[in-house]
C-alpha cells in the first residue's frame, strides 16, 4: 500500500537518489545534471507557496515525489508541477495517490490551475498527466536541455 505525506528535509537524500536514477536513465526529465540533498532542500524552501509530497511504502521507502510551486511566467495563481516515480515502480498507483494529495493542497493554497511541461518523447509522463485530466494547451519546439540535447515539450494544464 502507498502512503502519501508532506515531504520534509529528512526526505531530501532519498528524493535526490530517486531523481538521480531517473536523470541517469534519461528520457523522462528535462534535468540532465545530478542533484544533491541540499539541492532538493533548497528547492523545497525557495518559495513559501511550494508544496511537496512523497509517496512511500508501508516500510517507509520513498517510491515517488511530486511538487508544485508558483509558475515563474504565469504568475502566483498558477502552479508548476513536477512528478517523479522510482524506476520499476510505475503503474502501482503512486502517481494517482500523489496527485490526489497535490490537487487538494493546490486548491487549499489558492492556485487556479496547474501547469505541466512534459518532454514530448516522455510517453509515460504524457499518459500520466492525460489520465489525471490535464489538457494540452501548447508546445515548446526545440527546447535545449542542459546537456545540449534538443527536445520538444508539451504544455498541459489542469484547472482547479
């Protein structure tokens, strides 16, 4: 069974490890450089309206995490979302459980909609956000990743 709770500073190392495995595998995140626990903690605390959740097993293993924070371009009423699940754990209800908590928290925080930027070659990410009710509203063609790779990004929104 998956349990979702608010993330805290003691979760940063395990979240960084999970994210670094995804970065190393490639293809699902626009991030290309490894992150550290202090990097995660700095991101968690850089805006008071950011909301972070972790999904964990009954044994306390973090198998996913998700955050929202105010969108830099769309203003403070729009949240930007990022979602990550441990490699090999997709399809176990992790994403559904995390989004249920994130959606409720976003509403309570006063956000009006949630923006997702997904790599166009990330089929599982596109399917995940589509299954949550996100709708396409745009595309970024020729987005350059930190490692120089060029990808397109699909823009999706979820109205709260």
